[in-house]
């Protein structure tokens, strides 16, 4: 089997790491291609180092742009590489523009696509991620659903590829990396109690009113907040003239995005997490993390994390979400339950399936 593994952004590097490492371990011929959608060192290179995963064979350096620009550049670049490498399978993960581009090129070249983390749906059609994941699922020959919930969605949509339930690869990575993260974060964590915040979804940060409401509601919690700010959010705060105010606030400590080891340290040491991230909703359910996350969105494509008691979707209304957060915090501990995203063997299951099929 010859596999092309394609990544473009921070979460794809995290969630493909265990598959790349599994291919290395089994001596499978594979080509690791980075589209370069994320390019800053702290959004890309740092993750290969932290995750002990080899550097990509090629980086297309497509960078930022409109959705069409980003996708079109990736289509052209990926096509050239796939024709040259001639893989039996193209593996993509998640719902970014890099994923849609890779899936589209592969299907046109008649190379089967394996979609890792298939079948997630927010049913929020404002989200670029919802467009990308739906289209990719319907272009894929192998759909690796993390849970039965997502597998059922795929069955209901009559996708034409094979559906396999494998768990989520992020759990594989966490189980092996958490001890290292604990060691490396010792002595580098804030001394006072803090809440961890991440925000980057386009529907939250590209809209001035929503972003300013989120900051206002977060401040009303009267917590010390550590905020590793995504570059998209930093540029919007500046564009909307809100940057100086947020930077000067005593309650919000805005920092650069941090590498994976440091971020795990921050999650573990935080009181709770405020986020609109997809990956973080899964990470908090891992037994080695086990934190409460409040999702600053109106929907989630990760209902399993809500059912396990780790995640509460609190919306974006500054009058409502702080009240919901306080109410949930008063209700006590997270109930003990099994991690809904598997046992940390997703990559090995995925590679087994592909080795048998191809
Ligand atoms: C992308 C994905 C989103 C995913 C997120 C992970 C799409 C449509 N969106 O959103 O699903 O959750 O990645 O973080 O694919 N920038 C930098 N350095 C970087 C990367 C980005 O400065 O390394 C800045 C650029 O100004 C860019 C902006 O961030 O314009 C947004 O980057 P982009 O890749 O377009 O989308 P994300 O918001 O990162
Ligand atoms: N993350 C990180 N450093 C940060 C913020 C996030 O390492 O400063 C990690 C986080 O643990 C998760 C991934 O980045 O594994 C999630 O990325 P993001 O929220 O950007 O994307 P999403 O998962 O929403 O697509």
C-alpha cells in the first residue's frame, strides 16, 4: 500500500500524527504532504516537534486567502504531487479547506479517499467546516467515523464509501503525550488559578458584535483568563479596534498560540475551559485530561462530549452564557464515564482496515 497523507492546519497535524507514526512503525510507503494553509511556526512546525512526528516530505506553502483562493491553490499543488507519487489511498482528516481540496483532487484522479473523523455534523450552514466535511464525506471511499453517532449520520445520508467506527485519533496521541506535557510544563504554568480560553471560529470572530459580546460576557465571569489567541482572532481584534482594550484588561492575559505540550499543560492546570474549538471538545473527554469545557457556540458537531458531561454548549449571548456557566459549575463534578472517542487505538484500526482492503 502507498498512502498519501495530507495536512494543512494545526489540528490536522495533531490528529494525523498517530497515523503517520503507525505507517512508519509498519514500514508502509507513505508521502506526507503539508498544504501550508497554516504556516506560522507556532501553528505548524512546533507541532511536528512536540508530537515527535517526522516533517512533511513537501510543503505547498499556499498560505492564507479567500476560501476559493486557498482551495484553488491547494487543488493545483496537490494534483501535481499526487500524479507524481501515485498513491493507492489519500488520507485526510477533519473539515478544513485543505481537506476539501485534497478530497476533490483525489476523486477526480480516481484515487480512493480515506476520511478520518467522518460523519460530524453541526447542522449550522454558516460554517465553512460544515461545507467541507459534508462534501468530503460524499467524496470518500473509506469513512472513519469516530463514534456510532457519526456512523449513523453517514448511513442516513447514504454515503457511497465504506463506514468504519474507529474512535478519534486525538485520543491515541493524548494517551502517549500527556506524561511528557506534564514534565515539560512544570514550572511554566501561571501561579494563580485561571480559566483557559480559545476562540477562532469565523462565525464568532469575523463578526464585530459577536466578538465584542463574547469578550464582554467572558469578563463578566470575573475570572483570570489565559487566552492563547489564534492569528485570525488577533487580526479581527485589531481590525475592529478592540485590540488595545483586550490587551490592557487585567482579567484577560492574551498570549501567542502555544505548542501542543504547553497547551496540554494549560488545559490540565486550568479551572475550566472556554472555547469554540472542535478538537478541544474531544480532548477534554480523554481520561488523561478530564476537564469541563464551555462551548461558546450555538451548536456542536460533538454531541458525545455533551453526553459524557464534559462539554456544555452555552451560546454567544453575553447576557445568557455567563449565567449558564455559573449554574453548571455549581452543579458539581463531571460524572465519571468512559471516553466517548475510543481507547486510543484509532490509528492502528484505520491502518489495519486499509492494509486489508488495498
Ligand atoms: C482553519 C480552518 C478551521 C480550523 C482552523 C484550525 C478552514 C476554512 N478553516 O481556520 O476549520 O478550525 O484552521 O486552527 O479551513 N494565520 C496566520 N498564521 C497561520 C495561519 C493563519 O497568521 O499559520 C492567519 C492569517 O491571517 C489568515 C487567518 O489566520 O488569514 C486565518 O487562517 P485560515 O487558515 O484561513 O483559517 P483559520 O481561521 O486558521
Ligand atoms: N491547540 C494548541 N495550542 C493553542 C491552541 C490550541 O496546541 O494555542 C491545540 C488543541 O489542543 C487542539 C488543536 O490545537 O489539539 C485545536 O486546534 P483549533 O482549535 O485551532 O482547531 P479545531 O479543532 O477547532 O479545528
